[in-house]
């Protein structure tokens, strides 16, 4: 079993920055992804990170956040961070951390077995 806890959401003005974090406990996870869901919209992939080997990692970003968001991993603390810069009002939503024991990184929510409770990110214009 895997337990995920998100933290770091909040309210920020457009152009500002926030960092959300996902702390994992339990079984060791490989692929970890961030999804977000705005009111009335489907949950969408934001960014993901996976371990392909002892020193090899892979990251993927949605086109809408590429160049503004950075995903990173602290293996010692079993934590994945999502640094969000140049935030826009359309980045508003509940941000969910998802994890899989598999190494394959997917943009589909169905690929992940474990989910956090979500953290609210609100970007005001």
C-alpha cells in the first residue's frame, strides 16, 4: 500500500510562483505524476517523473505548463515537488499527486493506483 500526502497549495497572483509537494510512504513508487482538476472540467495531466534505473530518470510535461513548471524528486525523503512559475489563472484547480509501482510514465489517470487527497491552487488575475 502507498500513502500520498500533498502540501503547498494556496492563493497567488498571476505571474507568481508556488511549489506543491507530494510525500509518499509505504511501498516504493516509480512513476509519480501531478494532475489537476478545475471545476466542471476533467482531471488533466500536468507533469510526471519516473525512475528508469539507478541514475536514470524521465520527466514529462503537458504542453500548457512546459517551460513554466518543473518537477523534481528527493529520493531520500520520498518526495516529489512541482515548482510552478509564471502562474496563470487557467492553472487554477485542485492538484492531485498520483503514483504507480510501475516505471512507465503515463498521462492517463487510469494508469495510477494511488492518489493523494489534493491541494487547492488558485491563481488570481
